[in-house]
C-alpha cells in the first residue's frame, strides 16, 4: 500500500518566513546604524564641551578670575552628552 501523501526527502522552506526574517534583521541593522551615528554626534558634542570648558578654565585662571561656575556647568553638560552618546552607541 502506498502512502496517501507524497513524501519529499528535501525540506521546503516557506519564502515568506525567510523574507520576514531578512526584513527584521535589515531594520535592526538600520536602527543600530542610526543610533550609532547619533551616538557619535552626542559623543563629539560632549568632547567639544569638555574642550571648551578646559579652554575657558585655562583662560580665566590666567586672568586670575573665578572659574568654578563655568567649570562645573560645562563639565557636567559634557559628561551628560558623553554618557548619552555612549548609551546610544552601545544600544540602551
């Protein structure tokens, strides 16, 4: 007696499943690239703020003026921007 269905020794993969998987991975890669670029922008902004803070502190120190307020404000903003950039790059 023969089986009621035809048995195929080869595994047939449904194309709709592989298409959805490739679309999902493509979307994830694009999202990661977008976050990475945004993270680099935030990282550059934070580094620039830190450099500006250093320059202002050096300039105000040479003029014998108080530099504590700009130092704390710009350094804090720079650190926040750097942390935001690193979290975007890592993917949080």
